[in-house]
C-alpha cells in the first residue's frame, strides 16, 4: 500500500482542535432565524394548491380577512405587478416565476396566497378560510414525455416543455468508437430526493423607510442572494442588508429560499412592520423548492479487451420541475469531471432540461455531480461484468495514474495531482474487503440478497461556475470572489471579518486557524465575525466546497500582508534591511543578533500610536483586506468548448 506524504510542520493547521462555533451550539446559544425577534414582527402562513396544474378562476379572501389579528392576504396577481420575476439561470424571458402562483398553479403544493397576522397560528387558521375556485387541468409529469409536443404545457407562453437541449463533443468520439472492440449501452435513473434539515427554511425581513434599507435575516445557503433580492424588489443592491451571522440548522444545498424572501420583503415594504416566515414541514417538503435532481441517463461506453474505457456518449435528461431557477445548470457542473477519475479519451454529452408539473429542483448534496458519478459507476460495473473481470481491477486500469498528473480531461478540466490508486487501496484495506466478500457470500448461500457497493468518484470543489456560459452565453461570468478583513489592535488582539454565511461548515474555525498559522498566534485568541452584505463585496456563499479554497486563500494572503507590514516596521525601528528580520513565536529579531528584537505587542503599539517610529510612506494601523477569486478562473471556453471549470477535485473510494 502507498504511504501518505509527510505533512509540513504546521502549528495549527491539521492539528486537533475544538471548533470555535461549538461553544454556542452545545450551550444552546446559537442564533437561528427563529431566534431573531424584531419588535412589532408579524407572521406569514401560506395556502398551497392541491392541484398539480389548474387555472385559478377566483380567490375569495373575505373570511380570512375577518379573522381577528389578520392584517392582509396577498395573492399572486399583486406581487407579480409589484416585483420582478425571480432569477433563472437560462435565458427564459417567457417563463415567469413569482413567490405565489399567478393565474395558474403548476405543481401540487404551490403557494396561492399568503396571510399576514399577529401570530403564525392566526395566519394558519385564516389561510384555511381562503376559498379558491380552481379549474383542474391535465398535468405533465412524465419526464421523458416532456420532449413530445402533445403534452400539456407547463408554461404556455414558452411554447414547449423543453428548457434547454444541446450536445457537446470533446475529442475524436466516432474514431474512438470505431477503433474499440466493445460497446455497451445502458440506462441509469437518479430519482428525486431531498435532504430534511432539522431546521426548515426561515426568513425575517424589516424595511426601514427612513434609511431605505431592507434588513434580511435568513437560514440561507444561496449564491447571489443579495443580488437576487434586490433585482426582484426593483431596488439597488445597497438597499439590501443581508445579516450573515445567522446560524443555519442544516442545509446540504437546499436552503435557497429566494421566493420566501421576496414574499416577506414585499410585505414589510408595503406595511412597514417586520415580517417573518418560517416553513412548517409540509411547506418545506411540498412547496419549499427543496427537491434534488430527477435525471435519466442513457450512456454508451466504448472499451477494449482489458476493460479500458476509451470513449463514452452520455445523454442526460433532467426534470427540473415547474420553475427552473438555477436547476438546469446542475447539468453543467458535471462537465467539470464528466469522466470522473478515469482516463477517457473522448466524450459526447447531450444535456436536456425539461419542465414539468412537479416541485422545483435545487442542489441536494452538491450541484448535480452525484447523479453523473452514479451513471459512470454503473457503466464501470457493466464493463467488468461483460468481460468477466474483477470490478476493482477494471477501476484500477482506468484510474489516472499518479505519474500522469497533471491530467487534462476532454472537456478541459485539469486534475493537478493525486494518487487515486492509493486511496482505493486504503478504502479496501480499511473496509476489510475480503471479509466483506466472505460475509456477502455466506448470506447469499442462505438464500438472502446481499451485495457490496463500490465506487471511485471525484467531487469538484471551488465553485467557478464558468459552465453557466455554456448554458446561457449572456452569463459571461468567469469568477466569483470572497473577501476578508483582518485587523490587529494596538494591544495585539486580532479580529477577522468575513462577509459570508455559514451552514455548519465551521468557517470561524477555518479562518482563525489559517490566520493563526500565518501569524503564529493562537487561533483561540483570534476573534472571527460575520460582516453583513453592506460591509464588503458580495459573497458567492458557502456552496461547492469553496470556502477553504477561496476564503481560506484570502485569509492567508491578508495575514501574510500584515506580517510583512510588521516586519517592515521592525526593520525600520531596528535600522536594518527587511530581509535581515526573522519572525518567530511573536518576536521580530535581527538575524544573527537575537538580542536586538521587538515583540508582537511593541510592533502593534508602534503601528497604531508611534508615528515617529513608522517607516516613511507607511500608513498607521495594522489591517489588510484581501479579495480572492477562484484559482484558475478568468477565461471563457475556447472554440472547442474546453475550459478549466473548477480548481480542485477530491477523490473518494
């Protein structure tokens, strides 16, 4: 078995430590959206449609409005007049999406009306009194039939249930298919699923008519959240302040909640009082837009007598439900690692996104890569079975070898490094593979059904999202940034301000650990805060396993900048060149003369209060603001549609 490389002699990184966040969680002092209590706050409950597809003939709200404590009943027609359609990743001008159904309901559970009342209980009671006259219509629910013209149209103005369809070819696919002796075709189906976080989605919004600021607290994991709120509400982004310090009680990708947010934002701006909407479990599961991909793969693999896969053709049809949002782009991220960890020479990929009368789709445990990994692994199993080879051996023959890195896959991603075979060997050893096989065979001998799952997969990380351009050329976005401010006080205390939300990933621990490593200060003494969205550049949010890659790099850069400023101060005060200063354990000393030194506290005091001891041209204070883009970002696909989409790839076996 391969041995793991020795780690650098880190002080804090990779060392066992308690997370900074845990203290407030285990003592019951987390700050979740349900803990946000703004004076005068009102509450929302929604009425859901029982029909997958129906015309809304009439809505009678009189009985609901008569309930004591009810302030208003909002319907789709009003909010459609006063707000913009919610964001779609594709260019779909005739597919409108609002927080409430407008004229037609498009899936069972879609919200038809919202009641604002003094309490959630009153709002729910009133919602049950709303009378809706529906004209039920045939629904479009069979994903494959959405390609046919005789199906009911989910969005009649769009003229089709097909939202996107395109085929890309990378490399000599037909040549490779012609030269390989074996082909196998199969279908893989990834059914709808959803995570069920302990905390459902919730949001509080408060409009201040004096400052013209919309304050938003939300249980969110959502890219471009502030941008989308502002666009829907027809206001500049600097009118929207998202409070990033709200803890999130589980997400796994599903905490998007843009329609919930626009709903309460409109209501608070209309009436002036704060408004809160927290889903109950039925709201969440039926109408909360929290379902994962619903995808059908038709795949053909071309391989030789040794089981080495040379080319593959993949057709992926994804049913995104009634309102696409960013869901069709989940067909795009897999382009980043379309052949997984395998040495495939060429690929043909057809991506089809269709709409149906089902609940909307969002990421579940990643932005669409898992279904593709599943489809590829199904093919590897079939290749092994077709040739009568061991499935571990077939994987080993196809995995990129250690000495072949960096490895460029046909769509353009560059796998920079790795030892896939060592990870596979470790997984087999750790799992006691031979013992598992013995147990499986013994159970089968008893007439029981037993099997062992095996997969070798890649998960891209970093969140570059240039694939969006392949699906919508209007989205010429080639990077997303994260930023951080680190400042050192006159007393030497360190504070870091990050402007992003967290969904349980431990960003406070990550930032303090990296800053502590660079500055050689105990991470437990470094305070980490969440700045709000008006205090820094917009965040991409903690999606795509990107925060350590992007925010972590920004943290490292800012800390190094501060250290260099301190070295410059020490060199000036000690009258030597900067390269003569050594820093270790909080002391800056002259190389070869350890008695000539300044400690951490003295440097901080000089930087803030002793201008006469500062180097000429240096500003007072000790702080650094760092902005980091996604590594490898910055270019659009070339004429072959090749582009390095994500910077990092984790391999699992």
